[in-house]
C-alpha cells in the first residue's frame, strides 16, 4: 500500500533529501523512517531524522565523508551541516529470546520487511524510494520519485491520534517488553489514545517489564514525567499494571485513603503532585528531579499507614526511593538528590523561628537543594488541594533569601579554623575527637555567624576539647537574639523544666535563670507561662536561654494572652500539662480531650504555634481496647498536634517506655526525663542516671525529641540533681 499523493509535498529538509539522493545515485534504496515522519504527518516538529537503506553498512560508510559505524545493528552515523543523521541498513529481526531486543538481526532487502519489525503503525511509515531500471539496457535512472510507504495504515492512525501495535499486539510486546513502556510514553508525550486491542495486550504483558534493564525503563519514565500532562502516562502505568512491575510500593498507593481531597486516594494525590511540580530553575533543567521527587515523595506511606497516620513515612520513603532509583540505574547525583528531597519534604517552618533556626534549616538542606525542595512542597500543597504557598512558604522563602544574601556559613569549609589549626592549637590529634569539635564549632557558627573568627573559634574549641563527649558547647559566648533558637533541637541539646526550681523561681526569676545558665543549660521550659511572662522576658535573653516549649493551660482557656506570650518569648510549642484523670477512664472522655486539643491546635497553628500534650501516669494506667489510653488519644490527634512524653510517669503508669516511644513515632517532639524508683511518690525522684529507670534505652527510642530534664521533687538539692542529670544525659548522647 503506497500513497504518492501525500508523500510528494512533505516538508523533508533539504539536508535529508540530499542524503537520500546520495544513496539513490549509488543505486541504493533509501527512505526517511521512524519518529520524524510520524511527527511531520502529525504536524509536529521532528527532532531527529533517521534513514533506512538497502545499502550495507560498508556501502553507507563509503558513500559519505563524515560517517562512523554506530552499533552492531548496521547503523551508521553521518554528519552533515552540523547535524547528525542515523542511516540503518534494512533489517528483519529474529529470535526474541528474553523479552528484550533480538538476539540476531538480519539485513533485509525490502523496506516493507523493515517496517514490519517496527513497534507501532505510526512509526512504521517510510518516505523515499529506490532507483528504477528505466531502459532495457540496464542503465540506472538518476532520479527517483519518492513515495510514502504505509503498509499498516499508519497515516490513518496518526490522523486519528491512535497508537496501534504493528501486527498482533500481544506477540509484539512479548518479543520486546520495551514496546510496552514505549506505548505508554508515546500516549503521554503525544497525548494520543491507545487502541483497545493494543491497550488490553499491555495489561496482559505488563509483568514482562521486569525483564528490562533499569536504564531503559528510567529513560522512558524520564520522558513521560517531563511531558506537559504527566498524569496521562502515570494513570496508564497504574491501570495497565506496569507500575506494579516497576514499583510495587507506588502501586500500593491506590486505595490508600487520606484526608486531603475528598474521594481521592493516595495515588490520586501523587499524580496531582507530579502534575503540579514545576521546574525549580528558570531554564527547566531541574524539572526531572522535582517531578521524580514528586512521584516518590509519598512512596513510604503505604508501608507506614496506621489509622489515618503515616508515621516516619518520609524516612521510610527515602529508603524505598533510594532502592528503586538504584534498581533503575538512575545517575548517582540524581538519585542522591531525589532521596534527599523525599526525606526532607515534610519540613515544617514556624514564623516564630529565629534567624539561627532558618540558618540551621539551610545548612541541613543545602542551598543548592532549597529551590527544588520548595518546588516539591508547592506541588505537594497543590496536590493536596491547598494553596501552593500554604504553610507560610512565601514568608519562609523570603527569610531564606535574606540569609543567603547575608552569606551564611553553610558548610564546614567556611569555618575560620580547620582541622590542622586545631591540632596545632589544642594538641588534639586527627580522629573522631577532632571531627566532633569541628562539627560542634560549625553548629555554633550556624547559630551565630559573628563568632566565625579564628580567636573565637579557638577559644570555643578549647572549652569543647575540655568536655569530652559533649557535642555542643555548654557556655560558649552567646548573647543577643541570635542565640535564641525557638524550635526544638537535636539530641545533644537539653532543656530543663522550671517546675523543679519553682520555689527559687517564685523568689527571684532572674537569679534562678542565672543559676540554670551557670549549670550549662541553654534551654528552659517554663510553666504557668502567662503568669511568668513579664519576668521571663528579660531574664531569658540576659542569660542566653531559649524556651522552645512551655507548659500552659490551653483547654477551655482564653488563648489570646497565651499566644501573645508565646510569640513574645519565641516559644514555638505550647503544651497542655494536665487534664482531669477521670476523662481518661473512657473512650468518650479521651475523644473529648483530643477534640478540644485539636481545636486549640488549629487556633494556635494559625499563629504558627504548635500544640502538644504532656502526660502523667493515669493516661498510661488507663487502657482502652487493650491499649494505653495515651495511644488511643494519639490516634485521635490531628497531624500537627504533638506529644511531650513524660517518660517517668509513663513508666510509673505501666508502659514499656521505649516500645511506647517507637509506636508513637515522630509525634513525640519532647521527652521529660527523670529518674527514681518508678513509683508514684515524687519525693523519691533522683538525678537522671542514679535511679532504676532504663534511661539510656528510653532516650535512644526517641532520638529526635528534645530532652527536658524534670524532677517533680527530690530529697536532696534540686540544682545538684539537675546538674547531675545534665551531665549524665550529655554523656549518654555521646555514647549512643
Ligand atoms: P522519538 O524519537 O520521538 O522518541 P521515535 O519513534 O523516533 O520517537 P526512536 O527510539 O528514535 O523513537 O526509534 C526510531 C524508530 O525505531 C521508531 O520510530 C520505530 O519505528 C523503531 N523502534 C524503536 N524502538 C523499537 C522497538 N522497541 N521495537 C520496534 N521498533 C522500534
Ligand atoms: Mg527518534
């Protein structure tokens, strides 16, 4: 079947026509084939021109000056006018043994046979011809009248925007499973539909995709994700079962419910997020990364789903993404970055953050990943049906830009001292100790860039070297607002409740804060916030103390003064310290407490404040459906409501505290750490480490929670007990 009428006026570029003519004059048949012809007939801009010829590779090489052998399949690359063209000898394929490419190719003599081995009718067209013997003498005509060769109805399918396998679809996909993925990629990039018989064959053969190399899948996935409407391709991947072959974890997102857009499941959310992901740089080069991260950002959710929550899904997801991208042989740089973005995509900014907190965030993410992380989060927001810049993203972006403009120190190489300086000054030798000191210095400089002078750092390093096992300086020079970080800190930062020193506090707030600072504490957790607000205001900054958390009555209270006090003192997390034990005896009671706290959290959340709950023993001693009431409670809390687990009272209430902390997961942002005999009499409490609780095991079970030292009472001197508790915990953090 040929169609001379269409072929005559095709806009084949002059360079391509001249390549054809060169082959024709040497007596070879030559045609334009493949995607360029398809694109041309579809009214799209072709991006590369492939030729097929009866000439053997050696003959093609001989016909052109700038020609090189491309591969073992008879392809020769020819350069002309700055462009490269691929010229391939007619082929007929044999022996598809392992669902991949043919084991053996045979050179053919006819364009029809060559087209018959091609994948889809739209790709199985040719335009060109072969020299004819025009007179009886056997002389070769020098002109050829080119024609369109269309044995499979490709032009009709192109006109209809239809993707149809050449021949029997199922057999063709079994021959080469790459065609399965190509069909879906073409549907996505061209925006065409897959013809029903071809589509059902895709579903039947989808498992064969497992035989393909990771690179080939990744290449198609890449092109699919980069299209204007990637949702088309993603839906097809899922609906045909190809997705389940490539990534069972992603496929498992179907049917997982979450409270985002009504009626939509987790997979719907992923598809929306990918579609909403935009290039993070103006030239579009990051689109692949951001789209890939969008595709994988919630890959950890199916595995972590529990009662409407997905604890640690970003950490689990990062590992799953890493494994998948490794299987797909994605370049290491891409894989590392995508995994990083998946791991960090749940970041939570609070407008109350001090500048050091913004710098710490920048240092953790890395300045060159920031734009991508924001692009991902904006897409995630859009995919969740909320405004792109929800969660104060716009404000956060502005603050990050300001920090970047100020030139913050973002890696250790910018420190005013290096390892050899310290070895010379302090006499420490190379090894983990030196690394520990450099890390601690770096943390201090992120906190306060003004300390980045050689003299300051050497002095700081001396105090650090003198305090083995301590990740962060206890009493380095820190004054002014830069020293106040208002978000919770890493494991080596301790806080202390003011409740243990309530008697001293009532007499003299300033002197009490001074004593705590002298013990080395840099963070405190006030109680009765509204009452102490004015007296704390000056004392905190004077003694270089920050209050990331505070205890304050929230339920049934007027929140106005509470919120004002928190904002003024830079407190990010407000904690309800107590509720009536009666309420914890029934499920209805627990539900009611949760509802009230969720409500307060929503109000405080609008001011950028987080709300949490602090337990005693009765929330553990009471059980609901065989679980501690506190756990039932945790399941009823909104996503952003956190817990401060009082580990002593949880223990006294009968909990296996490390197991409890594991189960509660990342909702636990702070721990109250104290020790004693585990009984209900507070006066028998002692410094952490000198009682009978398995404190090391307990704190290790919540590595990211802020440790707050708190004794309700003790027989000896309270300040001594706090000092000893601090020493024990800092030692412990070095040991773990
Ligand atoms: P594009 O370059 O826009 O992706 P294309 O159709 O040109 O589309 P190529 O991968 O460049 O795709 O392949 C060129 C031609 O080779 C195709 O048009 C098709 O005829 C044929 N082809 C490519 N891959 C296969 C395959 N796996 N099985 C059969 N034929 C194939
Ligand atoms: Mg091509």
